[in-house]
C-alpha cells in the first residue's frame, strides 16, 4: 500500500496548500473568518463561507486532476513509450494495442502508453482529459499474464479514459470537499461556543482540523462507492472493446494471481493487490469491487 498512501498524502498536501492560498486571498476581501457578536459568541458569515468552500473544494480537486498524470509518472517511475523511438517488439506491440483499442473506443487523441518496473500485477489510467491521458502497466503484469488477459486489462483501462472517469471523479471529489470544508467550520464554531471566551479561537482552530478529517473519512465512503461503480462500468466497456471472453479471462487471471499472493503474504510487492480482498466493513473503503462479483456481473451482460 506504500505507493497508494504516498499518492494520498501528496494529494492532501496539495489540497491543504490550495486552502491556505485561497484563504489568504479571500479573507482580505470578505468576512468568512470567525467573528464575535455582542455577547462574545463565535459566529460565521454563511454566504461567504459557502463561496469559500466551493472555491477551496473544487480548486483542490481540479489542481490534483491537472497534476495526476505528472504525479503518476514521477511516483511510479513510468517510462513513456514513444512510437518514434527504438522500441522492442513487445513494447511496440503494447503501444499499438492501446492505440487500436483507443480508436475502437472513439478517442480522437491517443493516450500516452507507459511501463513501470514492479512485480505487482497492475495497470492504471490517469490524466486530466481524454486528450492528455496515460495508460501504464507494470512489468509484473506483462510477465505473468497471457496476451488475451493483457488485452482485457488494457481494454478496461482505455474504457476508463473513454468514459471520462477521471473528470467525473474530480467533480464528485470537489462536491465532497465543499461539504467537508463548509460543515467542519460550522460544527467547529458550534463547539467553540461551549468553551471560555479566551479559549475559543484555539478550540475553533483545533476543531476545524478534527472535524475536517472526520468528514473527509465519511466523504471517502461516497467516493469509494462511486469508484466501485465505475469499475463495473469499465469492465463492460472493456468487454465491448476486447470481447467479453478476454475481459472475463483478464479478471480470472487477476483472481488467480491474488490467490497466489495470499500464499506468499510476505511478498510486500504483491500486498498492494489485496485491496480487492477486503471483507466486512473494510469493503466500504475499497476502490475496487470483489473480483468474483465483477466476473459475475460481466457474465450477466
């Protein structure tokens, strides 16, 4: 989970930085900060706070989206395959396969295609727009899966690009961020009114941080639920592009890989794939549905 956690932390640092920049710029012209009435009670201008929350929520989400492809390349050390370079036969076939699937999906601009060195069996699609997207696969996936399974995985990732999932997820995250910023400050103001006047500003500041974390966790349930939904949709899109049999074969191959990973639980490079095996309440925080459920839904198509 190390790389995913690092991505998460970097994204949140970016959002927090955006909050500070926007706050500094707007607070000079508005009264969104805490104010005191005649009795010394802490209050908030709700209209100004709503505007501030919208700006912070969507600014952070869209800045993260704009940097997504660059961050993925840097953090995962993705080597982009340029068709004009001297590629190996396998690399050129990979690029041509992604481009063929992209044209079949109706994409006007071909995604960048990349490879990153890792034993994990994984692939991902990212980027701010369909025009500036990236499809990357691990060396572990290329080494452990046959051609039909690789075709299914690539079709799934191209379907994510074609569906515009990156932008949709960003819009959803922007809405969640807006509610988190807005509600955390309202609740913090209420809580701070129950302490002594000389402690209110300190309590208010600490309460904002605590409630922003709590509401962010609750909001992530909505984001993860939509993420699981889009995985089913991408499976159907992958089946349309590569064929239902290849898409189902890719999912079964991944399931077999997960089974082998469970037998070698000390292999930290493979631990990242176990996100699909979460059970109970932990499944609510999983970005991917259970593989058996994905296979069953695909076969019902």
